């Protein structure tokens, strides 16, 4: 427990430090409730931290482990089958530190960021639940699925930062929501449901619905191209 706590403190301190660095380095122009530098930092997290740790999650599994078994692995599962799950645990802690770092920015204008703040709270609860999943309960699927969703969020950052690339947002967000939904359906059909799993599935379903709703809303706001 102490190791996880000290790791969380370390990543959170790093995030607060990066807030200060990016704020001094990049523009503070407000974009959808957050300064431009905060969107750039969120995109940097996805590129420099999320993707490498998602690769580590996959690479850490024994080569002869069936993927049907890997998808059910949890943080307390059999080391021989699922590895030590260290990349998954670390990813959860990185995500928790990210929500703390970003909440510090969002709280500068909370009235403009209610949905983001609720999102961060719900995701933080989800991360804590994932760290406490019992064996054979789909921890890998939940944690890796969270990474997939965050890649969709990175696409949203691209659309906010460079409006000409807004299609990246619409396609990337929709694709990430679809893949994560498939992973959840696969879990429901594979493992017994427990109260904790039902809570996690409920949080995930609501978040995916709201993400896709926002994606469609933003896409409809775009002016249609007239043909001659």
C-alpha cells in the first residue's frame, strides 16, 4: 500500500510541476473551459505515458497465455498467467494523478467545467475500484479499456487545439467508445457479475454514453459544406 501511495504522490507532484511548466511555456487562451496549454499537456500525457504503458500491459503477459484468459486478469491474479500486473497498477496510479492535476486547472473556473469535474470524480472512483478487483474479474479489460478511452480523449484534444483536424476527434472518440463497449460486453458474457463489477460497468456505460453524446453534439455544430 505504501508503495502505491508514494507512486501516486510522485506522479501527482510531477503533474503539478508540468502544469507550471506548460503554463509558462504555452498560450493561456481559453478553449472550452481550459487554457490552451492544459489541452496540450493532456495530449502529451496520452502520447508520452498512456500509450507506452498500454504497450507494457500487453508485453508483460506470457506469450503462451490465451487472450481470452488475459482479458479476465485482475491486479490480484495468478502471476504465472497474468504477470505481476505492475503496468496495470501503475497505469491506474498515473490516471489518478492526472485527474488530480487536471482538476487543479478546472477548478479555476468550475462553473464552466461541471461535466469535466464530474467525469474526473467518476473516473477516479473507477480507478480505485479497479485496484481492488479480485482475481479472474477482468482487471486487464477494465484498465486497458480505460486506456482506449483516453486515446479517444486525446483525439478530442487534437480537435480542440487544431479545429481543422476536428474529424480526428469525431472518428477517434467514436472508435474508442466502440472498442471499449465491445470489451465490456465481452466481460459480461464471460465472467460472473458481482456488485463491484456492476458498479464499474454502470460507471463505464454512463461515461461512454456522455462521451459519445458530446461527440455527436460537437459534430452537429460544424457548418455543413455546400456543394455547387
